[in-house]
């Protein structure tokens, strides 16, 4: 049974990428079954399994707000703002993390390449850090 099989408009959810939101539409047919509106006015379609139509994510990133335990995710502050040169260096060595709009640190990958590139162009270097050990 799909995780969002009984979803209703107005249900509160949490997306690992965009944070808190609510289900704004439920579709009867098609690949995407839900439209979720997040606090930053992003609207993202999701499958019944919670897989987004944003990026190249293949796993569930959307959960009912009361179902998710956020203690396993890193929301820590950035210790040191990286220079563009350091960001490129860590990206090439696969040691770069980027802060998603939800506040969660995520390893840099092709899945979020477009988002990360936008941050670089906007000079938001404080949203990058060297990968944390552990």
C-alpha cells in the first residue's frame, strides 16, 4: 500500500528538501498523486510513495508531519563560510555538503546540481560546508 494512499487536501507534511508544508491538491490519475505547497511558496508534485517531481530523487522525501523523526538529520550551523575555490575543491573530492531549504545538510550530488549551482551564482557560500565525519 502506498504511503499517501489516503491523503487529503490540508494534511500537514514535511519534505526533506523544502521543510513544512501541506497537501494542496490530490489527483485521481497520473504519475503524481499530490501537489504540496511549502512555506516558501514552492509547489511540488509527489507520487503516492512520497517521491518528488523535483530533482532526480528516487526515494521518499515527503512524510506526514507527525510520522517523521527529525533527530537523525543534521541541522547544525555552518562552522566556517567556504570560499568559492574551496567549494569547487570539496565538490570534486566528493566532500561537499549543501544545506537544503528545509535546513537539512545533504551531500552534494547530481540530484541537487541545479539547486547548488543557483546558490553559487547567488554567492550564498554559507549554505555549503565540508562533509562532516560520522
